[in-house]
């Protein structure tokens, strides 16, 4: 099990590195443990940089099981969007409303290194957009339309970060 990195850790603002050695024992172990960590934390998704690893890997809770997406690329987002509430394991107690595309298409590699294609809509599309944002160093607070809980917590953390710099 990994411990989940909390905001304002610098790695959460870092664009993750592409993975080439997918079949290595190290990456295979990492994929398994990332999924287990996500399920243990009751998350819908978890990106590698949320467990302090600079890798383009994310796990999604897909029908109750962890599913790995390696080197994911979203190449289509529907124009139709929906506002929905999101939280994040790196921001405990913080929730807000975000506008996201209702449907997306992406390419990714599976845990065997094979390129796959997925059309996702609804909650799965929202979770994938959130996690791919993580891999790109973008956070849900950056895109939030409105906080529903925890805005004061985020402001406090940002002030602490500024005072350290």
C-alpha cells in the first residue's frame, strides 16, 4: 500500500513521465499496488503522482475492480458538458463543482503493454478526465466552478505553501 500525497506537494503539479518498461516486474508491482491503494482509500481513481511516482499511470475503479490506464491520451471530448461534484484523495474534505465533458475517447496501454481504445461517458468519463488532469499536473481546484466543501482548507494550505517559499 502506498500513502497518498496531499496538496500542496510539488509532484501534484508535475507532468508525469511516459512509461516504456510496462512489463518490468517493478511496473507490474506498481500497477497492482496503485489499484489496491485506490480501493483501500475508497477512491474512484488514483494517479501515480498522487502516490509520489513520476509515471503516466492511473487506476480507475471499474465495476468494483482496479483497471490500469498507462500512457493515456484523451483525443476527443464531447462539446456537451455537465456540472458535477468532485472530490480528490489528495484533498481530503474538499469538494467542488466542475464542468466536464459528458463523453470522451482515449487511447491507453493496458498492463500487458497493448494499446487500447475506450469510449467513456458519464461518471467513468468524469473520473478519467480528473485522473488524466493529475498526470498533466492539473488539479481539480484549478477547474472548479464552485467549492461545496473545504474552500477554507485549501486557502489555508496555499498560505502555508506561500510562507515556505
